[in-house]
C-alpha cells in the first residue's frame, strides 16, 4: 500500500445523570466529523462525545444568532441541549478535549459500576489511574509514553488527533495500556532515540493505523492475510456484519483501533489502508450487544498484542494490510464488485510472492 496512506457503545442518551463539562472554544475542524459513519459506531460513549463536540464546535456566529433569535423553536433546542445533553457552562477554557474525555470516562465507570481504567505497570512502577490532562503537563524532554506509564496522565491537545486517541482509550483501555506497557519496556532497554526499534515501530503502526478483523469463519481471516480480497471481502459479503444493523448471524466485522486512521477517514479516500490483526471468535460473539462485544474484544486484542510484541522477530509486516473502505458496509461504492478491481489499492502483495 502507498506509504502516504498508512497512517460497546454506552450511549449518553441511556444515562439519567450527566456530569458537567466546562465549555471551551473548538475550531471548525471538529464540525466536519460525521458521527454517523459506520466505522465510528463501536466507540464507547459515542453519543456523549458526539453531542458534546457538536455543541462545542458551533461557530461563534451561529451561537450568537441562536442566542439573539426570536425563533422560539431554536431557543428551545439550545435550552434542551444545554440542560439535557451536556449540561455545559458557557465559558472559554483551554484543554476542552481533555475535559470532554475525562467526563466521558467518569460516566462510563459510573454506569458500569467499575473503577477507572489503569496503566499496566512496567518494572518497579505502580499501576496508575488513567486521566486526560493538558498537553502542558508533559515535562519537557520526557517521552510521551513514559509519562503515561509513570503517572497515568494522557497529555491531550485540543485537536482531532487527540480526540480520536482518547476515544480509543475509552473503547479499548486494556489494549492501550498493554501497548504503553511495551513502550515502557523498550524505553527502559534502549532509551529514547530517533530509531524506535521493531517493537515500538509495530506498536506505533497498530496504535495509529490499526484495525481488528473479528470472524467466526477462519477462511475469511486467512484470505485477508493472504491478500485474497475476493475470498475475504467480496464472495463472503453476506457474512459481514452491518454496523448500522447488527446481525446475530454475521460471521465477520472490522473495528478500527488506529486513531490516526479515524482522523484520516474524515476525508475518506479509497487508498486508505489499515494494518490489521485477526481475532477468531465463536459464532456466539455476534449475538452479543455491541458494548459486550467491545469489552470482550479489548481483552482478546490485549492478549494478542501481548503475545505478538513479546516475540523477538516482531515487525510491522506482521500486521495485515486492509484497504479500509473495502470493508463491506463501510462505503457505499463497495457494493459494486468492480470497486475491488483497482489493483493500485487491492494489491496482490505477499500472496503473489508466495505463489512464485
């Protein structure tokens, strides 16, 4: 794949109690997010995050227009949003995204009646409670991953990249903690340098650009790893789960892990390629509610990455390329089988080499 293209849900409307979020000023880039796209459907706390971000990303002129409007319906809508969806204070403050993510995480823990997520301790460090904090909290010269591992604090900027990163921390906290754990081990061995090494390179590729193929049909996973797009994405299309209409009889689904990939998908392009792993499950997985699917997957993906990253020969090449818009039900154009005939995107890759 072109190098330039490498990069459950606890909905807030089910909650009777909302914690306050202090409102800040977000630029217009946040208003471009389409929260209804299928590849975002698995994000934990999606409704709370989307409702809050949509409110905070309104332009100042739009707010002023609504505030000064004589349109009673428009004013009622604003009142309803403030009082029932986010309970936000209308003041400007930095570190808005950190506050949104912190509130979402606290809501989730309260709803599930479980502790906040923790780091996985490396060496003599203790497990730390995860918190989203200002980017300014990161000491100059300290590695981002080391700071998270030793304090539990995730430096967060008011940008799209960190919004999606935090959303994945909410959705796959055990896996994210596992990846940070291996960063810590490698930093202890090698220190910080421009060359990360194979382990940290693999972590970074999956963390930024990863996807998880979950399937109860082993042939679909095998075909994906072999670059056999027809046998993985086209012929078994009827077996693929539709994120907008989950099907108990489905046998395959993809959940995006990479936060940089989610950011790139704000402007979907056919060549965008994920780096994926395959998780084999029984058919009963697809009978679970989405929230239970994601909790189950977090355990399984964390275990998978623990095994993968502990290997001496681990490299990013052990992650299977997946043209992400080729996932059935992700993109309307892929209903036409000719979509997959684009050899620039759907390349023969290692399969062709193995056949020689």
